[in-house]
């Protein structure tokens, strides 16, 4: 059979069994190994069977011209094997629609989200797209938008309309993730609920596919609940996810981490068990590795677990990794070793002096100063950090210098210390920096409103103009915010007599004072309050009965019985006590002889008995002895 007839025969065959296609193509290639159509049919069948390594080997063994003709299949196989940069190099600048889709997805996995967004925007501008292609592009652009939100890059416009394409559960899920990345927790939680309802009601997915997609939505709900402080609900939901069979290895790893974090919020949880669970190694496929922001959170959790189990050296070593940017504050926290605040500050200050631009250590030291009520020293620490960042002058340090968190913390400390001028100056510097580098609308709304309100208190016209710009930007991005509308009206009134058109959205003064009766106020007159008379506080009455002093057992006498009256003569020698009686006649005589200085009775004898008694004389035995004496 000739080569053309073999190719024609293979082209005429339509097989759903890709394994059979591979066998047939291999048999034909044994007779004609250079047939390009047969080779390509075999490679496509291998790709459908997920045998990507075999497809790569088959393409690399072929001629260079064949590799160029199969560049899409070649780059796709490289992409599925995790060789992302090689896939980009092979796909190159091919103008085909398939190559653009593949390049956009490859840039997405390489976390080059700006390039991926540009490619999807170019694909969306085509006019010959059917409904399924439009839906796929909308979903993929939503995923890129969510990743940009997690990276804090909301300044990149993708040209997406608000709520566009949210009729599918994938688009709703991506938009929910973007909201969570931007901090819009309430809207993100609502979109997750909508995505779950759309997924369960889908007629395209099988029951098994629905269960897999719902598990991903539920896992994202766990994160949202933790962010809003609903720990109990998050724990129940995490237990529900892990109790089911999770086939996706990346989802299984994330669910286990979330459950461990939720359980570790309980103080009774053993930190060593938490450490073991967080350090479990999980082998993931190349395309299912965590993204950068996920890896950063996982590493941070592991470092905190190291600190809890007193593995300070390990925590310090890992936290020095430059690729995660966690740098020093976890290593510093690991080196605290349970010291008090003052001792910790003494430990951290040398580290901060060596690295004055270290944001984590500076924040940690400032927090410790705040805890010991030394706000002035906390301000000094942050001012040194600001000065070091300004002195550096690099774009990255300049971005950190005017980070909303740093500006908010410093201005809050200024407010607590009663330094309004310094607070207004910091807000003014922040506003001018945002104006010169990007749009004011990119700043967080709470910071815009707080900065504008602070600058309105100034008598300087430049500050008032800046406050007007801040409120205008806030009203432009959030037209429904009453605070932004009120601030815009107040700034306009402070600068000129004209009233902005946005003030019409506010309630009129007549509506605000409708419930106030001026006649009743006039009839009541001006209320006068009497000054309180200072009275001396009465002394606390002392208790009439003194508290019984407890005697230590070592001070208690032997054979002590509680309640028994103590002998008042117990401190006297035994012979000097009133109740002492000598034993026997010799003892009595000896006692009489020992008595000196006793009271002498009328008979000229001394008494050795008890006081007040009359000594009659000796006993009978004494008289007999007297008869034997001199006469």
C-alpha cells in the first residue's frame, strides 16, 4: 500500500477510541515512518490520552519542519508537563487563536498575570467568536482579575463590566475570589453563595463534577468566614469538606491546612500536633502547585507553628527567605522565647538598628511599646522607619513608605498622642504621593475619608484643596457613600460659596429638623444645671472585729486543741507555777528549803506553801526527828 493510500485510509477513519488510534498509527508508521499525517494523528491521540511525555518524545524525534508544523501540540504537551517557559518559547509569536489561548494560560500559571490579561483582552476583541468561546474568555479573564486582586494590582483595567457574565457559576466564583482579594468580604460571600446555587442547578455537569466544584466553593467559604471572625461556622464547614472524598490533591492539601488553622484557634489544641500537620509533605502535579500568595501564607503558617513549638532556629532560618518577603518579624518573634515586653524590646532593638528599613520588626517593636503604654516611643520607631525608607529612594521603598497600613498606624498614633499637625502633615504627604504616582481613586476608601476629614480641620488653603480632591476621588469611586458626599460638600463650602451638585443626594435641612418643635424649646427656656457641690467622701468604716491571724503549723505548740483555753502560766518554769506540787516527802522538804524571802508568820517560820495559807508546822515525821536532837 502506497504512502498516499495509507494517509487517505487513516484520514477516513473516525475513532472515539484514542487507544485504538495510537495502535493503528504505530502499525502504519512501521511501514512509513515519515508520514506527517499519521505522526500527527498519533500525537493528537496521545494528548487525548494524557500521555504527554510520549507525545513530546515523538515530536522531538521527528524532523524540524514537522516540529514547526506541530508547534501548538508541542507547546501544549510541554505546558501539561509543567515546562512552562519551554512552552512559551515553542509557541512564540504564532498568530493563531489556539496559540494565543495557550500563551495566555501559560503566562497565567507563570503568574505573569499582566501578560495573560493583555492576551485575553486581545482575544475578546475578535468579532468572529461564538457563544461558547465568549463564555470561556469571560471566565478566564475573571480568573486573571482575581489573581490580580490577590496581588493588590487593582489598578490594571481588564475592561470588564460590573457583573458581566456572572450567569455561570465559574464567573461568579472568580468574581467572588476577586472581591475577597480586595477585602470586599460581604459581596464575596454573597457571590460564593450564588456560585454554589448555579453549580447545583447546572444541567451540563454530572453529579460527580458538581460535587468537586461545590467542594472548591465551600473551601473558599471557609476562608471568607475566617476573615469575618465566624470561627465556629468556618470549623463546621471545614469539617464538612474534609469528611468527604476530595480527589483533587491541591484542594485536599488546602482543605487540610484550613482545618488545621481553624482547629488551632482553640487554645486547647496541642501546638506540636498543629506543627506536624502543617509540615506534612504533599506531592502535587506541576500545574497544581500553589500560587505565590498561597505559598506565602503556607510558609507563614509553618513559621508560626515553629515558634509555638520553640523551634526558633528553624523559624529564623526559614523566615530569612527572600523569595517570600516574610523576612524578619517571624524570626524575631521566634527569638522572643516567652520574655516580657521590656526584655523583648531590648532583644529586638539591635536587630532594628542593623536593618532600619525592616517593616516587620519595626511594627513588632511599635506594638510592644503600645502594649506598655509608651506611645511616644512607638512614634519614634515608626518615624525612624519612615526616614530610612525616604532616604533609600528606591521605587519599592517609596511604595512601602506610603503603604496604607503604615500611614494609618502612624496617623493613629499621632491622634492618640494629641499631635494633630503631625497627623495632617502625614495625610497630606500621602495624598500628594498618590496623586503623583497613581490615581487617588486607587487608595482605600476609609483612608481617603479619614485623611480628608483631618485636612478639613486645617486653616491652610492648600490642605483644604487637597481635602476637596480626596473627597472628590472618594465620591467618584463610591458615589453611594454619604461620608464622601458630605465631605465633598464641606470641602466645597470651605473653599467657596458654591455647593456641589452631589449635595442634592443628601437629606435637606428641613427634613433633618422636621421633628424639632421650636415653640416647645422656647417655652422650656434655657436649661440651667446646678454645679455639683463637692462633698468630702465619708471614710470607710473599719471592721469592728479584727480578722484572726492564722498561725503557721510550725509555731503551734504540741498537743494543741482548738477551742481549749491556753494556760496563762505556761511561760513560767514549772516550779514557779501556782499549781505545782512536788512529789514525795523529800520533794516537799526540798521545796521548803528552796523558798527564800518568803513571808514570815507570827511563829517566826517562813512559809513555803501557797500565798495566803497558814503554815502549821511539819508533819509527824518531823516531830520524831526533832526528839532525837539535843535536849
